[in-house]
């Protein structure tokens, strides 16, 4: 693979996942990743601070999507509808390539405490972004926090089911199904 080919970030991600699957996260070096991607180690470090960040390179884009989803919701939308709009836009950006990546990445994350810790930070960042976006739409701070927790939990639950399934439905369908399940669970808890 020549060094001038486009999509260095994508090439590094594919190379990293291949090597992590073959040798484990801890045993894979940045030099190996760069070489597999057909890039220099300097290019890798120009794009990412470390090999962990290669895996989580889309975090800023996902944060922007959840914020955009809330911002673009109809004027007069209820707090719950605002949250649903945020997770709908967030989950709508995922395509089948992300499902394949998830199938490779999930066992790697489970085997690496360092990657697992970083995944928790990503989830926190998404939750905070959703909470702030809801609050900025004049949702009460406490309600915004509870809705953000519910929405991001639904996103991750839906993502897990979507990655494990072979069905043609998009991630959004799975996420919205989880929103409905969690909403029902909350109603049962508050009515008991």
C-alpha cells in the first residue's frame, strides 16, 4: 500500500483492529500499526496521540451528532422528544461497516482494561453532551441528566443488539426500541 493513498485515519483503524485481533492490544505497537496501514509512525502520531485514540477517533463526531439531534428538534418538543431526537441522529450515522467494526472491536475491548477505560470515557462524553444539549434547550438540569442517562443507555443497548444481529434494520430501529423498553421500565418503577 503506497503512502499517498487517501483515508489515513480509516487505514490506521483497519490496521489497528487487524493487529489487535491477531496479537492483542497490549502486544501491538504503533510502529506495527503504521506499517500495516502503509504509513509512517510520524503520520500516525500527527493524527493520534496514541494507539488507543485510533480506536476512538469518531468520538468528537458522535458528540456533535447528539448535540445536532437535540438542536434540530422541533420547537415545542417535549424534553423526552428532544432526547429521542438526539439519539436518533446519533444512531442514524452508523452504517453496516460500523457493525462489522463493532464485531471485531467488542472482544478486543473486553480483553483490554486500558481500552475498556477509554470506552467508559467515551460513553461519559456522549452522556454529558446530550445532557448539555438538553439543558441548552431549557430542560431542567435534573431532568436533562436523567434523560441523557436513559438516552445513552438506550444507544449502547441498541448498539449491542444491532452488532450481534444479522437483520437488515438500521441501528436507529434498535436504539428506539431500547428507548421504549427503558421508558416502560421507568414508568413501572415510578408506579410501584
